[in-house]
C-alpha cells in the first residue's frame, strides 16, 4: 500500500511538471521539480525494492533534468544536488561498471560531485538538508571525517530531534578515532532517547552497537559486553544485527575469561 502511494504520488508530480513544460519548455522550476521527484523515487526503489537498474534509469533522468535547469539558469544551486550525487556514485563504482555506464555517456568524478554538493548544501533553497546529508555520507565513505563531522553537526544544530543525525555525529567521532568523545556522544543519544517525545521511532540498537564497538576498542570490555547485549535486546533489532551483537558479546566474554 505504501509502495503504491509513493508510485502514484511520483507519477502525479511528473505529470504536473510535464503539463507545465508543455506550455513552457524553459520552465526551470518544473524541470527541477521533475528531476527532484525522479531522484527521490530512485532512492526509494533502491532501498525498498533493490531495483538497481530501474533506480539508475531514474537517477539518469534526474540528472538530465537538473542539467537542463542549469543550462537555463547556471546559478540554480538546487539543481547541483542530483548531478553531484550521480557524479560521486558513478565514480565510486567498480572499474568494470564504470566502463559499462561510460558507454552510455555517463561519467563521474568524486571531486566534482563533492563540489556540486557543497554548492547545493550552501546555496540551495530546497535541497540544502538532502545535500548536506549526502555530502556527509560521501565524505565519510572516503575517510574525510573532519569535514563530514562539520557538515553533520550543522544538521544536528538545525534538527536536534533527528535521531539519525545525532547518531551519525557519534559514528563519525568513532571513525575519526575520537573514541572517548564518541562514547560520550552515544551515551547522550541514548539519554535523549529516554526523554518522552524527543526522538521519533529511534532505532536504539544502532546506538548501542556503535557504543559497544567503541568501548571494545578502548578496552572497556565489561561495558562493551553490556552494550552488545542491550543492542541485541532491542525489540526492533534486525536478526542480522542481533546475531552480530551476540557473537561479539561472546568474543568479549572470552577475552574476560567468562
């Protein structure tokens, strides 16, 4: 039912944009909105349906619409987001796949992708939050933790009740090697989650597991065991993460000779 509603809304947006473009092919707002809808739908079918070829097609259409916008108005910063995401994504593909998509004229550059996302993050009217989210993930992917942390903190300042933004700050501190700061950040996320209505549907197993991994890395072994067990006991924990947490708890018990 949710999938049908999302598909229906996407088709409706595209139809509305097509109607405006039939009246005025230079309508940059309609072009942007159509590309934005296609990009959002591409993200959905990637995550929900794992339909990667269909998502790639949607992503290419989103990029084409955004490039058309920039031909009309080179200062239309929001249009940089779709192009930046695809530039980085294509450049991150294995070499064989890059050659395959290159045959269709689709190229990629990580540096160019990050530059475009920085511009849409700073100057975009509609896509600033989405651009910063993607920018932070891509920077983390390539190990640029300091800049990723700066971007993520700008999101938590703007949206202090967003669980995933707060969690990602802790993840980035862990990945950058600031273990004690990461432990404090994870504990703060878990403490905030106990406040009624502070977060909406937080997946606390992710915070508990990240905390456990950091505690284990800093030889806080008994605390790590307790955090792994807490992660495994969360009611919405996936079977995969639960098994992983239980195995890791067992390994740490072994180190403790228990």
